[in-house]
C-alpha cells in the first residue's frame, strides 16, 4: 500500500467512520484519513486487522442493532461523527439465472440496505457537525454492462441512485453526500474472486486490460478520491459520482 502524504490541517478535529475498514479499499481509506489528521474508526465484521491508529469497532451492516451500537460507540469514544464512508460490500458472480433468491437478498441487504442502515444511524451525529460528509462506494458496474455481474451491478446502480437521493434529502441540513465509482481494484477480495473462474490467470489479465490504463485501480487511488469528496475544503461538491476507473466508462482506446 502506498504511504499517504500527510496534509496537516485538512481533517484536524474531524471524526470519520469507515465501514469495511479492516481490509482492502476500506483499510486504505482509513489510512488516508488518518494521514490527513482525522480520528478514524474502522467498522468491520472483524476489525482486528484495521490500520494502526484507528479505533476498531465490530459492526455487521446487515444487522441494525449492530450498526446502531457501532455508531454510538464511535460518537462516544471519538467525540462525535463528521465523515461517514460506506464502503462495506460483497460481490456476486453470475447471470440472473445463476444467482438464487437467497443470494439476491443477501447482496442487496449488505450493499444497499446496509448503507441505509449506517447512514440512518449516523444522521443525528452528522447534523451536529459543521463539516458533515458521506461518501458511498458505488462501482463502474452501475453504468457499464459487465459480464456475469447482474446482481452486483444492480446493487451498485442502487448505491448511485441512493447517493443522489440522500444528497437531495439532506443538503439543507449541511450534509454532503457523494459516491466513488471505482473500476476493478486490485485487492485480496479480487484475488479471492478470481478463484471462482475456470482460468484465474486469464481473468486477471482481462481485468487489467479492461482499464484503458492497462492495469487495475489501486486501493490508495480510491482512498484519495474518497478523501477529496469528504474533505471540508470541497463544501460545494454534493450529489456527485466520481469515476476512479482507469478510463473504463468514457474512453475507447484502440487495442495496442
């Protein structure tokens, strides 16, 4: 993981909570926000591997009681809540014929309703902040048809729509809501996902090639985008979906 460059003052005095903060993109976001001066809580089913300096908090975004307890603990131990990063999510591979009803219910519950649960729990604290911001993790799958990602794409399209609705509902309360749409990010999560394919090496090459840049996105690059959107320096940015996708969504380069 790239070591973030400290930006003293940008997040001084602010408290952030990052769901799924124990690994992958979430851990990179936690590390970046810590480097920028925030006090950060890593909410995760298993936060034991959260970056040093973060408050590890057990949280299951699919359970409202767990969410409420986790957010209450963050506010009590860190002194409020200014920034919420809804990063926790799970994936699914398959067409609509290949994912059963239980899989659909599980993925939508975590990826979409989970964001609603955590945001609802955080809102009373965010309303008390003068620098309130929410950043949701959507995906290029929200706007691009990807093979064998029907369920995952549906969930991330819903995240983008939910972002715009939340931004509208809470803009006059001083709460900014945006989302980041990463391309394929090279994490341990992706490495495990690759094992579901008949030829993981070929699928890895295809994932790299899908980006116009010729490689997958790094967790640190997504973290930088999240930190930009949540920063109090960007008080006029709300209801925005920021692509961090290596050019997937808009570039059509010729094969090399």
